[in-house]
C-alpha cells in the first residue's frame, strides 16, 4: 500500500457512517492481479468502528500503482461509542487516530495473493 487518498461520498447519520475510501496500491509484480476480496477493519484509536469491502473485482496493474476504490461502513452504534470514548480528547483539541488494518486478496494465474493494508492518520475534529 502506498497511501490512502481519503474518503468520498461520505454520509453520516444517527444510524452510522458509510462512504468510499481510495487506496493507492503498488503492484511490484510483472503481472496483473485481480483483487476480489477485502478483509479490512477501521479503528478510531483502539475502538473498531467498521469494515471495508470491495464493491467488485478490480485490477492491480503490473509494475504500477493502481487505485483501489473500497466501500466503508460503520458498525451499528459505533459512532455513539466514539463520541463517548473520545469526547474529552476532541474537546481538548487533540487529534484522533483513524487506522485501517487488514488484507486485500487477489488472484493471478490461478494463485491466491494477499496484499496487507495498514494505515494510520490523525485528524482534528
């Protein structure tokens, strides 16, 4: 993974949060990889708040950087949990860490390939 390019189409309501996240991934191999599954969790500090899914198969170009577009959705009740656990930190002006951790799985020539995804970003609310 090279970097996370941010969230788009973000919708936040009392029911939770959903949107898309773009992740720039480097494929150092001399062949394309067809990404078909994602197992990535999203955390705020130490609290797991949601999951990331792959909306459809995507191709990681050989020896190039490719942008993976992933769907992100919060767990029910996770936003309330964040507000309860992070309220003092936010009121004090301290940044909050958002992390993603997991794996993108793909195939090339019939072989399974796992690409680790791990990122951390601090944001101020």
